[in-house]
C-alpha cells in the first residue's frame, strides 16, 4: 500500500470518528456501524485508485485547479 493510501485511511478514520463523536460508544452496534462505514469508504477509495491506475491516470490529474 502506498503512503497516500495510508494518509487517506487516516483521514477517513478521523472524519468518521469526528462525525460520530456523540455516539454511545458503549453500544457494540455503534462500533460495528462506524467500523463498517470506515471500511466501506476506504474500499471505495481503493477501488477508485485502482481504476485510475488501470487507465494510467492519477487523482490529481482529475482535480479542478483553484481559481
């Protein structure tokens, strides 16, 4: 796994935990839902990266330059 993938995973984890900061973490179901959410988001990111690599492009090539 490339460093940028780890950076994306860390960002996904932080965003998800922040979004669920008021959740009842003593409830096992909450933990399962958040873990599944993080896993699904990262799996989608990896799939997108693999698709870009397959066509020889990077995510940066598809970004809109700032005004």
